[in-house]
C-alpha cells in the first residue's frame, strides 16, 4: 500500500514538473505576452491610419496573426501556470501615442520602420529561446510563430524598399529620335604662345 502511494505521489510530482516551466521559459512567456499586446495595438493603429494600400494590408495581416498568437500564448501560459500582463506597458503606450501623432505618408514610413524594429527584436528572442528551452511545448510554440514573424519581417523589408524607391527622382529615358546636345570644344586660346627660342616680350 505504501509503495503504491509513493508511486502515485512520484507520478503526480512528475506531471506537475512537466506542466510547469523553467524560470527562463517563464521570463520568455511574460516578455512575449507584454510585447504582443503592443504589437496588436500597433497593428490596429496601422490598419486605421495607413494611407498606402499595401501598408494597410500589412497592418491587417499583423492584426490577424497577433490575435491568433495572443490566443495561443494565453493558452500556453495558462497550461504552464504563468501569469501574464493584460495591459500595455507605459513605454509602449508612449510609443503608440507618438506614432498616432503622425499623418499620411509620414505615418506610413514611421509604421513600417517601427514594424521592422519590433520584428527584429522578436525574431532574436525567438531564436534565442529555441536554442535554450528544454520544454517541448515552448519549443513547439516558438517554432510555429517564428515562421510567422519571419514572414512579417520579409513583408516589412519589401515595404521599406518600395518606400525608398518611391522617393528617388525619376529620370525619363530619351525618346526615340532624340539627339544629345553636342558641346563644342573651347576655342583656341588667345594667350600668346612663347617659343623657347624667342626672347620673352618686354
């Protein structure tokens, strides 16, 4: 009887340890939960304010993906017994307020620049966590959403490149039959030429 109780207690402890998360994993989940609240609010602002259709479409993609991401992250945190934040950090709210103060093309440029910054930070965190975690649930989560973040990064790079290209001056090619102006060489110099065999004029 005692042996059966001990085995049962051991199995319960093993199950509890499997469900829990290491301090490193807890830190990662809390960090990502806080960051994703900002990313979702940021994406919704872009969806409402962007003027370029492609930037607005990108913001919509971010909204849809981060709604799915947040749901999966909350489920993971609950399964691991990790308490996660439910409101924006003060610094994140300040960044949103600054972005909301821009308009038109300036907003689009600032939005894409911030998207690239955030995306780069998230990808680095995911890759680091993938190399460090020993929790299979955390690893599956990271692998799944790292692909999503890399997709976001590729789109943001393309948008940034298009934005730069749109600001470059356009030089039209010459039309068929156009002739290039010919610049005549300078006329003969009017300076007197002094021969070495002749004495210099006085």
